[in-house]
């Protein structure tokens, strides 16, 4: 896990995600999830690549089930892009870095 990725739960979700001054990629995951583990290094790399432009946070659905329910997480990993406190896009599943990079850049426009 890189220093550029913040762990979020119900206590700090408002401050870290909804009140963020920059867009946030929210990674809903769980420790037992194979695809979540497979994509974690990609998310760490992207957090470095987009440092200062996009914040990356991880929410363990086991530790914060209320957030998973609130945001309709049906499968993991699921990624939500939040801008100005609102979800503007969502993708599910593990994918290569190029997919996530293109998704983030498209969503930022």
C-alpha cells in the first residue's frame, strides 16, 4: 500500500471523500478478494501518477459495511469517482492500468 492511498471508514468518509477539494477514486475492496489484491498495485501506481490531482482511498467493505450498502456495492472491487461530493462514475472488477488511467482521465474532463 502506498502512502498516496488513504484508508477510509464511516468516521472519516465525509472529510476524506465528500468534502475533498479534488476528485476522489474510492476503491471498495475486501482482504479475502483475489481480484482486489491483484489490482491493488495498479491503484498504488495510479495514486502516485495522479498525486495532487486525484485522491485515492480504499474502503474495506468488511470494516465499513454501512458504506458498501449505502453506495450499492454488489461486487468487489468496485471503484467510484467522486467529484464535489457526488458520484460521477463507477466501474467494477480488476483491469489493467491503462483501463483505469483512461477512465480517470475521461471522468476528470
